[in-house]
């Protein structure tokens, strides 16, 4: 017997196709089923394939021919996270429902970012030029590298980066994917790649400039993409698998994935091998659960014991915005002073100053002492 393994979630969202064995996909609530244009009806033949189909979301149930196939199901360990958008007219309406009084905090941080910097937003969906695409993908790659170095972790996306870089350009131009970007002037500070499947957005690969971390760019990204989804008649915002705090906080639909073993009926060999595959998959799921829990504990311990030390510094508020004009002004946009940016941006956040009004003065290069001067507030920075 031939065995075919299919990652159902990947087929739907990244390839935008329904596996040929399924006639349609049943959705939750009152949505119409999605008919599979590539369906292959096996009733008139003798199928000799066992299908092992995993990562099936509960709200996109695949339907196979009950007359031809036997289906055995296993609940998988990983959970999925999605936001259903029915009934919401804007991202503001959703965060008021989901976060109650904390919704003001999300809006406040977005307003603060827009007050401190010249911020703009753009979603590329259907049209993007090659040069612009290359520039943004390179920016995203750099953000991912810095972000995962900070987390002392490995990015699975970076391991396949050349593949993704080749893939997304055509997908965006075909409206099978999109790219959401937040700009500070002309500099991208958030880049997010998304897939689209029948008016459902899947947020696949995202990162942000960690110098702007104080402004909660992850929440801003979700907020702005929700607004885009609602304006463009999308049904849901899918965040995929992986138990992360922000996913639990934002999702209004947390679900289990399902693994289906599908094999031909009225065939003793298929029944034997199909049931064998079911037992093997069931045991693997149990082993994976045990191994994953141990792996998470190991990672938490490793991060706790990580001895990586960043630059240490202290900050001191200065009451009056006065300073000696003898101190040279340094350009913190220059890479030589990149180590100051996150400190400056934290100062902007707390003082609600605009970046155009900021000067950075080098008090002592030898002692690594600087002054961040705004319109009404100042701060001294001393590196240890």
C-alpha cells in the first residue's frame, strides 16, 4: 500500500489548495462550504493509498467520500490560535471586546509611536515591485536575526530563508499572500508576511526592529492587520500553532488540531495498514507530548542560565533642559552609535518627545557618557 503524508494547514494556507482526496471544506457557523475544484472522486476505482493528514484546524473540516474511505482521528498536542471577525466593524471594536479596559493601553502605545516618529503603514497585496520586495525582505531578515539573537533562540524561518525569499514575490502579486509594513520615514520597522485562503489571513512570518520594543510593535502589527482584514472583508485572522502569550491574549478561538488517517474501505490490506498507521501516529503523539514538555523545560532553564551580557548603563533624569554647547552632537542614526537607539527610543516613549526634536550629546567618549536632550526634558546616560 502507498502512504501519503499531507500537512493540511500548509496545503490550505501556503499553497492555497485543498488536497484532492477532499470534496469540500466545511466551515464553522453559517459560512458556505468551500468546494474543492481539484477533487478526485475514487468511487469508480480501487484506491490503494493510505493518507496521513495532520494539522487540521477544527473550523476548516475536510470532507472525504464516506462510501470509499474509512477515517480515524487523533487529537494533536499543539493548539491553534485564530481571531474570528464576524460582528466586528473595526480593530477598535475587537480590542474593546477582547481586552475591555486594557484596550486603551493598546491605543495609547500606538498613539505614542505616531507622536514620536513619522509613522506610515502599507499593505502590499496584488502588486509589489522586485526592487522594493528585495529591500523589505532584506530588512525582515535583519530584524529576525537581531530578534532571535536577543531571545537566544533559533528562527525556523531563517533556516529556509532563500526558499521564502523566492516564494513570496509571486504569491504577493497573485494575491495569495501579502506583506504588511510599518515605516518610520522610509525605514521599515515592522515587516509581516501573510497568506490568504478564501478571505482568511494567516500571519506567517513577522518581525520588528527591537530598538522600538517599548512601543509594543507586535500589538500594533496585529491591530493594524485586523483593521485591514475587516476593511477587505476577511473572515478570520489566523496565527497558527505555538503556545505564546500574545496569541492567547488576542485570540477568540483557540482550537485543537486533528490528525486523520484515511484508508480505503472493503480492503483487508488497507484496513490492516491503515489501523497500523493510526496506532503508530497515536503513540508518536504521546511521545511527542512528553518530549515537548521536557524540551520546553530545557529551553526555559537554558535561557535562565544564559550568561550573555549586553551593554550595561544607568540613566539619570536632568531637571532643566540645559546643556553645554561645547559637547559635540552625535548622529544616533549612524551605525557607530546604534547602541544608543533603544535608550533614545525609550526616552521618547516616556517623555512623549518627537524624534525630530532630539539631540544626542557626547559628554565623554572615554567614559561613555551621553546626554539625550529633547524640547522639555533631558536624560544623562552613563555606560558602566
